[in-house]
């Protein structure tokens, strides 16, 4: 989407009507539109693409798919991914979650577009929403700015409880604040499993997954349960236990403004937000830039 089109609808923030999963907004849009190859689309997709062409004329829409989410159409525009309703009037920026299958549909789609892309966390999208730049979810083809030096976060006030420790005991330690229904967290977990790292995972349940976090934390084998949860599999060894440590995680997250997941903290307190591919993650954990 072009910068001109961003400004055109983003300045209509008084018409903001909903927020989804803490980082998505539905915005009423007026005049604007997109170029699309209508010949390869179904009739319903063609109709929405034609509406976008009239309303977002400077946006090069490469694909419209109204079959992904009931009532919404997924729109791919170069390196961007966003959603509109079937009337083409309302545009939604952010991530869509299937709460039944526990899948982050947007994260999955972006990782399909380009598995190596640097994907920022929801917290960055929330921060962008307070400026005049629309936080469209970015995917393949993006040219991210040079990575800034990591921020720092002291973990000394956290109790030992509330942590799920897994990975390689002899590897470098990294702490991850996560949500078991976050697609970025699942991708990060899969990457960390291939690395020589010891992971201290602290669920903070920003997507309403506290019940699932309780089950994982109380499982007889927490590491096994953690990977089952990310895979969407039934937990085979769930139990009951004191989950006050998870309360401490969430209290800490609120106190430090951790509103998106994942958040990655290495042993010296350096912190980055969002998914990173293996090479960038390894450099960060080793003490390099993010």
C-alpha cells in the first residue's frame, strides 16, 4: 500500500470502530483503490478487488481471497497483508486469530510468503498506531531498517516460579515471554528447538490463552506439553498445580508494557520483540545486534 493511501485512511481514525487481539483495527475508508488481475479471481473476490481499485487507486493489490475468514477478505498487496469486509468499506490492519484451531492466520500467511522475513511483534504495531503511519502487517519483500541496538529489561524481580525451562541445558540461556496461541511464538519455538540454547519460557497469555498456559505449566512434562500446545495437539499429561507463578509473569508484563509476543531477553537483559529467523536470533543471543 502506498504512503499516500496510508495517510488517506489513517487520518480517519475518528471512525475507528473495533480492536481485535490487541493489535488490529477496523477502519472506515472513503475514496481510494488497487490494481489486480481480476481474471484469475472468483466472482466474489473480483467484486471486492474492483471496489478496492476504486477506493485505493495507488495500491497494487496482487491477491484477494474472501474464503479464508468468514465475513472478511484477505488482501495481499506486495509485501503487505490486510483485510477488508465484503463491502470493501472497512479495512482491518493487524492479525487474525482462529480461536477454535488456536492458529494465528496472519502469522502463518506471512511466514508462507517469506519464511526468512523479519516479522515485528504486536507491541510494535500498537506503538505505530499512535502515529500517523498505519501499521500494516508486513511480509515478504520488505526492506527492514537497520536493526537498532536491543533494549534492556531486568528480570530480577521475577520469581523462579512461572517459568517453563526447556532446550539444551548446556546452551546459552534466553528468556521468552510468549503466548501459546501466537503464531510468531510457535515459529520462534520451532527455531529455538534447532539451536543450542536453554529456553526459559514465561507465558503471559495476551491472547486469552491462560487456561491453556495453566495446563502446560501443570503438566508432568512441561517441555513436552509446551510443544504439544504450539502444535495444537491435546495435552497428554496435564494436571493441576499452583499457577501463581503465571500470575507473576502477567503482572510483570503489564508493569513493563509487554503487550505483544514474543519478547526475547538474553542473559544480560538485552531485549528484542517479535519473531527473528535463525541467523538473526543466533547473532542476538551470542551478543550481536538484533
